[in-house]
C-alpha cells in the first residue's frame, strides 16, 4: 500500500493552497482530486470576483483556478482520483485503473460544499428537465457550453443567486424572476435593486415555490405570493444556496482536519485559500 505523509482530499482553493504551503515548509503532501482538472468550483465561475485575497489580482474563476494550478506544478496533484471512503488513516481511492488503498499520517479534507438540489427541498409537481443549481448551471454554461433553458425562475436570494443571474446573462438566458420565501433578500439590500434595474430580473419576496409543472421540460412553476397562488410560465428552475458540506467521507468519523468550505458555510475562495495555508502551517508545526 502506498504511504504518504499528508494526503489532501480535494484540489480546490483550500486543498491546493494547503499543499503548496506544506511543500514550502518541507512537508510532502499528495492532493487527490476527483475531477480531471484541479481548481475546484472557481473553474466554472465565469464572473469576476476571484484572486484578490490570495494574489492581489481581480480575476474570473477560471483564471484564478489556472493560477492555482500554475502554483501547484511542482506538487503531487493526482486528478481523476476519487476518495470513496476513509477508515482510520487508510483511504479507498478510485482512479481509471480501479480501486486502491493509500495510507497517510495526516489527512486534510477539503471537499467543499454544494447547494441543496431539488429533492431535499420537498417541492411538488412533475420531474421535468431544466431543474438545476447555480453550480450545475455554471458547469453547463462555462465548461460544456450548454444552455439548459431560456427563461428560468431563480429560487433563493443569497450572494450565489445573484451570480446565477450573471451566468444567465453570459449565456443569453433571461430569468423571469428571483423568488424568496422570507420578507427580505438574504444578500445585502441593494442586490434586489441591482437585479431589477440593471439586469431586468424582478425579485419577489414572501414568495414560495410550491410545485414545478411540465414534461419533458419545465413549463411553469406554481408559487404562493403574499398568500395567493399563481402559475408562472418558465422553462427552468435554478435552486440556489442552502449550502450542504460535501462531508460524506466523515461517516466513519475518521481523524481528519477540515479545510475550506467543507465546514459548511460558503466562504470566499480567498478565505478558503488562506485557511488552507493556515492549516498547513499548523500541521508542519505539529499543532493540528
Ligand atoms: C456559484 C458560485 C459562485 C461563487 N462566486 C464566488 C466569487 O465570486 N468569489 C469568491 O471568492 N468565491 C466565490 N464562490 C465561492 C468559492 O468558489 C469557494 O469559496 C471555493 O471554491 C471553496 O474552495 P474549497 O477548496 O473549499 O472547495 P471547492 O472549490 O468546492 O473544491 C473542492 C474539491 O474537492 C473535490 N472533491 C470533492 N469530493 C471529492 C472526493 N471524494 N475525492 C476527491 N476529490 C473530491 C471536488 O471535485 C473539488 O475540486 C462561488 C461559489 C459558487 C458555487
């Protein structure tokens, strides 16, 4: 069985910055990344807003991810390697050759967080095509050049919901509305004004999605707005936010150190990058 000093699961901003800082401090680390390319979520965030906290530059997500990969060229980063489970200090790892075991003295879990998709949100109606999350939409638009719908409804009003508007705009998609069940939007206040005045997307608060209709593609949503039921024509639904950590590997309660968004909340990529470095320093000192 292959043994390593430190194994980092996840090659996003947190995992790659931890690996690089460990190397600077003389500790050899291996990064295992399930995708074919390292860089994490920023790879498919085509908008500006990345790089300032780490490199003092204002970049798009893909440009930031490219820089992270450039910063990691001398490191042991293995893409196409999915960690399936952890038992003590032994990892079960799948790659194109099959499933192997690897052991590490220290394991850092940097697998990030994901938006809550439709199923756990208990929305009624049919199960048509055209229902997605912001992250999946961005992967469609920026990585696969695919436009899953033309006029969706956006559910939620966190920061990420507004980045869904930017992605739609980039792809020539025109959202019908953004809807929010609470009295006010979750992102800071000017968000709704900017959304309406600059991007032409109205934000409806105190509005709840009750059902999705259509087959095979979304044709409408049913909503409850200020206590009244309405049917809104649209051809897609984007569920945004409500973050859930990618923490399935914690099921056996292995002794791992968490880095980045796997803690649960959505932090900025720069904050995750810094956290990865701080954890690397603690590990190199033997204090984590
Ligand atoms: C739609 C959207 C817009 C955003 N906009 C901004 C923005 O404008 N500015 C900003 O600073 N931040 C933004 N963020 C946040 C930023 O992307 C995250 O803070 C950052 O990517 C978190 O880094 P991370 O390393 O913790 O996780 P991630 O980037 O999620 O990386 C985790 C990595 O772990 C890998 N992985 C998961 N499970 C396994 C496994 N079992 N085995 C191997 N590998 C695994 C994944 O493939 C992934 O590459 C945005 C996020 C989203 C979703």
